[in-house]
């Protein structure tokens, strides 16, 4: 008998989407060996050699039947542990848009897994680049990359952008409609100061008042979310043209003033 003297590593850790090289070591070089690897779906067209490269997408058991020139054979097996750090990985920012020099920040987040090591970049505007949810304080629009490292040193990355904007402290970012219809239909029932989607957040000071043609103050507020419903002392006012005055100071110290008229329609 001419027994085989062969060996194969019994376990491989493999990062998803990468390749691993399998090698049968022949301890009897004088023997001529043939190899039959399986499963067939991972290997190319025979004949096979002692070294084969595979890239399974899930945990897989590999076997190889080795035969020498005398008809003696042996079967070796190995297990490939596929490490997936891609599935579920994300990068998010809340909010994803902040105002320049306003002191606003954004909370970055990614998947939270206890065994992961986290690397956020760039690090200079982050509270801690090695946690799953750092605070970002960029001074300009910045794309942050999170790289997570899991089992066997496997890594994957995702990106998120925090936009830093400088809205104009004035029109058209801030505007007052020329009319409104407080008739209770749910559409245009309240006169408010409007702006872009985040305009209210960059007011350090806000004052808005409405008065009638004789100068009688009918409404005033320091809350950008509050508007006038067309009443005075609980009574609905008649359709007419009314005056308004608006004064705001934006987060950057700029001020905006506006006087004008608005038409109440019913």
C-alpha cells in the first residue's frame, strides 16, 4: 500500500466578497496526486490542482478527494467562515443640513454592534471618531466615511454628507404673503412669516405685528411658528387691507426689517 501523506488547513476566516486560497500539502512528493474539489459550484473546470482559489458568499464546507498513482485515496475537509460586515451597514446624519457658524451640530449614526471597531473620517470635526454615533460640527459641507471592522479584521464602509449652508437674512428666504383667507377650510387660514424649510431655526430674535389702517395693533408675536388668524379680541375681522411690520435678527447678527400690506379675504 502506498498511503497518502496530505493535509489541509481545517478552518478559514474569509471576508465577504474576498477570495481565499486553499492548498493541499503533499508530504510525499514522490507521489503523483489528482484532486477532486467540491462543491462544484465554487470551482472551475477540472482538472484541479493542489491549490485552488474560491470566493463563497456564505459559510461553506469544502472537501477534496485526493488520489495517488496507485489508486489510494483520502478525503480532506475544511470550513470557510464567511464574515459579513456589509449587511445592515449604513451612515446617517440628523440633521443633515446645518447653518454655518450657528453652533448647530449633527448626530452621525451607523449600525451598533458591540464587537465592531469604528473609524469615522475626517476626524477633526467629530466628538469621537471611534464610536457608532459621534457629534459632527463641520464648518463647511463635509462627507463623513464610517469604516467598521468586525471579526477577522473584515472591514466595510459607508458615507453620509452633512451640508453646511449660509441662508440670506432677508428675501426671498424670509417672506410674508400678500394675502390670506381665514375661512376655516384649512388652506391659507393663518398669516405667518415663511422661509425655507429651516428658516425658523436661524432667528435669534423675531418680532411680527399686524395693525389696521388707523394704526391699531391687532396682533403681535415673538414666535416664528405663531401666526395671525384674522381676529381681534376673539372677533373675526372684515375683509380689508392690513399693515404689518417684521423685524428679525439672524444667527449671524444680520438684521432684516420689512413693512408692508396684506389682504384679508373671506
